[in-house]
C-alpha cells in the first residue's frame, strides 16, 4: 500500500480487498485501527522509517488470521514501512501463516463467510450494550460501535488505539458486577458480564440505570420504614418464608426484653418464642407440648390470615399479639402492650356494675331512654313491674301504659311529659299500675336528650309514694338482665 500524506494512492489487489473489508471511514483510519489491535505502538514505525528509510516490526497480539494464532510454525505477522520521501510511505503487511497454509478458498464459501461476517458485525455494532475485548495486560484490542460512541462522547478529538478502558474490572472477575460511568457528572450504571478465554476476555456491559434507580428507591423506602418503625411503641418482628427474623424495631426489645445482639443474629421464629418463654414473656401453659401446639397454631393462623391473641403474662402485663401474612410467605408479628387498656376496661366494667347495683337499690322502678326513645337501662323493680321483653322502646312502653291506664288523665300527662321536645325541670303525676294499683310517676331530664322515668306505689288518696319494694305485677314473669348505658 502506497500512501501520500495519509491518502492511499496505490495498492496491490490483495491490499485493496483487505482495506475494503475493514470498517471505518478513510483508508488510513481503517488500516491504523486494525494495526493498533495487533502491533504495539505501530505509530513508532513511521518515525523509524523516516530516520532509517526502512523499519520493520512484528505483531505482539493476535495474528491477522481469524484463528487468533500463527498457522505456520512460529511465524508471526510483520509490518514493514519504507519512507520514500515527499510524504510517500510504502506499507507492507506479511502474514507467513497465510503464505504457507496452502488452503484454496471456494468462491461460494468465501461469499457465505463474508455475508456471515457482515451480519455479525451489524448485529454487534447495533447492540444496545457496550462490548469490548481485553488482552492479558488489560489493553482494549476490540470494541463495538456503542463502546466507540462512548469514547467519542468523552474526547472526540483524541480517538486512537489502543482505546482507553471505560470500566476497569479486576483480574479474574467472572461474576456480574455493577459499575458506574460518569459523563458530565451524570452517572450511568452497567451490569458487566465477563467471558474469559485463553489470554483475553470479553466484557458485556448491559445498561442498568433502571435497576439502579429501583434499588436506590427500595433502599430509601426501607430506610424510611425503618425510621418510622423506630418511633413506634408497638413491637414489630418480620420473619421470612424460612421463618428467620429479617426486621425488628427497638420497641420489640423494650417490650420483650430480648437482647438486640440475639435479634440481629436472625434467629428463627421458634428460637424467639423459646427465648420469650424463658424470659416469662409468654403465658405459661401446663406442659411444654401444649405450648408448642399453641405456638404452631399461632404461626399457622398468622400465615393464613389476620390472627390476634391476647397474652396475660405472669407479671401482670397484657400483650396483644397480631400476626399478618406478607407476600412471599413472610409473616409479620406485632406486639402491643394493652395493660392500660385492659385496666381501663376493667375499671369501666366495675363502674357499670356499680351503677347497676345503685339503680337496683333504689325504691322506685327506673327506666332511662335516649333522645330517640331507645331503652338504655332499667333496674330490677322496673323489669318486675312492666317487663322489658315485649316493649324495648319508649313507643312500646307507651302502648303498654295506655292499655293499662286506659287513656286516663295521668297517662296523658305522662305522655305529654315524655313527648315534649325538651323537658324543663321534672314532671310528675300518677297512673294505674298493672294490678290497677295507683302508681306515682316522675320524669327527669338527663344530658344528651336522655330521660329518666320513675314509678312508685302511692298511699291511697295521698299521692305519696310508698317506701319499699314494689309488688311483682302481672307483666313481670321473671327478672331480666339489667342493661346499663355508659352515659348513666
């Protein structure tokens, strides 16, 4: 090949076919890219030829043939340069392996191979991944179009062989590695797959920006959840499908007393439960076998759906344990100290019981109705006098009183007192009872629109109530359970 000022002016037929098969723009650029992959510092041969007139170097990389090794003994690829002056340079490439191979190539076979090479080159150059090849010293000896575009984007004026390494992977790396490339302070992430061979390796860098963003968002989400869980007063423990502890919050150690070092070692669910049992933080059954069955029931219930248990501990505390299934077979347990809630409920029930006892101790039959006429509470005397099964609302009792009192003036006054929009002060009167005995009544207003009705037997002709128990009327077939509302 004869070049003048890096422009091809003449070449042999074999040289023209060789240059035509190389990728690139100009003849000089295509040739020099090919030489840079096979010779160490091929540019120095031009300086030596200019000084001495002729210079020759041998290849240090793979020979020119596709086999990647010399095919004729120890013969290697040679490059000779002759400086003819006036900018003329004669280059000669000699491959002794081809000279002595004695192989005759069929034209159809050659055409098929060229077509296959064209398809492979087009596929590799259009691949959306970075592909390059390195020798044993880490020098880039080949790269696809995507890799060249990345190099050009960094420094379009200084593209020369050997190409710089965009991603430096350690020697012997075989697993997939996540690597970062920065261009204009914008990071780009790639998953690098390494294919090692004799004396070289090929790296495939697949873009992983989406995966990196997803993993970063996941890490931020987990950190947010961790900070949120750390402020909760409810103990949280999440076990994976293998029933090993994966996540817990500080409240769990505060409620259970389990050391953080034990929990960070990722114990199994049963190891955690055994430790709770030793610390007397689980209700103690009569025998260990029944305890194991109960814990198995707890795990099965939490895995299949929402499961809640209440643990009354020997120390007087009460815990609510909630189990919830998670995707992938995981289980989350919530430990909540409800001792104050249980104590409040017990105190409330005691107050209700006391209120019921106070109502039952009154010498009058008492009924309390809400603003809509619903029956809130009665005492035993009222149940014995009027009953509560047939009439559980104010309207029902109104029908009962009308039947018994036969629309008397006392009944009309009682009805007017109860049907008034707002009862101002207390109203009183008298009506006939179930046994036609005279009963005095009183209506007292309560908060929230509630009303209290009291009945008492009167002394004949005086209207004064008789102190003592009311007799059991025909409407009372037995004592009914006292019902007491919280607003009484």
